[in-house]
C-alpha cells in the first residue's frame, strides 16, 4: 500500500459535523481527582479549566461498533483511512474566554487537511481537524487537532533528542495503570493500548501501556496551572515526539518568561529525552 492508494481521501477535506453537550461538573471533578488536585466542587457559571472541552462531545459509539483495537470502526465523520493504527500527534488551541460550568455547548468540527506521507516504517496519513466550541454567547475556543494513521508494525522512534535543562517548574509523574485507566474512563476512550497490557505488548509491539497524548498535554497544562494559578491561558500548542509508557516515571517541566507572558513546556522521560514539547501564552 503506497501514498497513491490514499489520494481519494482528499475528498473528505471540508467535511464537517456538529455535536452538542452540557459542561456538567462531574467530569471536571473526575479530572481533578485523577490529577491529584484539591479543587473545590465546580459551580454553575464558574470557569472550567483549560482543555475541559476534551471531557465533552465524547464518541459514544455502541459496543458492536468498536474495532479490534478498541477504536470506533472506520467510517462516519473521519475519512476511512485503511491503516489500522491511529494516534493523537498534537494540537494548537486558542482560548477566547473560559468554558463555563453548566453551559450548553456546541462543537463544530471540520476536516482541514488530509495528507498522505511515506514514513520509515511505511505509509502514514495525517488528518487535521479544526474544532470550534461555542456557547450561547458565541465562540469560546478553537482546537486544531492532528491525527496520524499508520500500519500494523510499531513505529520506529525518531532520533532521541535530549530534553532541556534548567527548568523553572518540574513535577514527577508516575504513569501507573490506575492513572491511565482513570483517564480512559473520564474521556470514554476504549483504545486498548492504554489499558490492555497483553494487547499492547504482543499485538502492537510496545514495551508497555502507552500514556495518552492528551493526558500528557493535560499534565503539562496542570503544571502551568499549579505554577501560575492566577494566569488565564490564552494559547496552547503541543507536539508529541516520542511515546511514554507505564514502565517508568517521567517529568513535566516548564520554563517561564514573565516578560512575554509565556512559557515553554515539555516532558522528560527516564532516559532524559524530550517526549512532548508545548508552548503556552497567558493573560
């Protein structure tokens, strides 16, 4: 299977769908608990934390619609890429104002790009989806989400890059199966690489359970929030560089630039390599 086999997928560019939800308090409380935060119970009208929209508009597909890897079977909104593995590669977000607890919210999702590429381990397809989240007063945030599809074989990791040193902030994270399960539960994510050890090691060829990309991004934002509790995040972007597993602790790190009202954020694995890099701007 080569790049030419995916040429027709370009027809999906411009396709959109709209979902509705309510920003209820229970998922916010569940997220705070798994992040080990001592937040007060959210009340209607209060600001939900950044990235809270990932707790809503969840893919409630039926059990019979789950594929062998736990993901939803191909079809529907996303293009029917005939590659079996799917991963979250990164996002670029702009927060115009906070999402309010209790608000009725809408998410309009549009496929912006479908790009086939040839990787070292075989063909890849990158899909970029833009999500616009609104409430009764208008647009709340935008989120451009990059998805990568690949073949059966475990991907070859890119050349490791040493993580920066001299961080302003640092927190150690132990990604045990309980943390990964709880995040899968609060996001209704049934992808087996995050909780099924025999599957992820014997079928997909990873050394352990894979830490969710959005969980890592959420932990980086949590580090930012713990370090600058009065700041309001206005922009956040991240890119996954190397997988993290439940086999060893890792560190969330940040370097603060008060003059620019910005911060660089990254994760450092047990080998000292950077696994995700991110940038934050705040008001």
